[in-house]
């Protein structure tokens, strides 16, 4: 089962280039626990709008039944918060 679906126009932090995007996505699929990336996703809780997840949690079986819809990728949590701030303005 697919654990991650990506928005067609991803938000990326300045530390991630579009040239690296295919490699990052492949690493998230093959070895997410060793990929140091934060994902900005649609919230799993209906009362929230967005969530921030570290890629090390993707191997958990929970995400087989609750796949993530990803709006953005960053290398740090602070960058994720900054992207969310831009998205909501």
C-alpha cells in the first residue's frame, strides 16, 4: 500500500533543490527511517489542518492504513514551520 502521496506542486525549503527531489522521494519510499526529512502533510485529525512528520516514523504500520498526503518537504522542523506560515498567508 502507498504510504505517501505527493501534492503536484510541493513546497520545498531553501535547503532542498528540485534537482534532489526525485532522490529524496526514492529514499523516502525505500528507506524512510534513514532519510532525515520533515513532511508537511494534511492533518490526520479532522480538527487540524496540517501536520509535520519526521520521515523516521513512515515505517510504522499505521501509515499502511492511514497514508499521508504531502504538501511540503523540509530538512528541519523550523523550516517546516516557516513553510506552513507561508502557506497560510
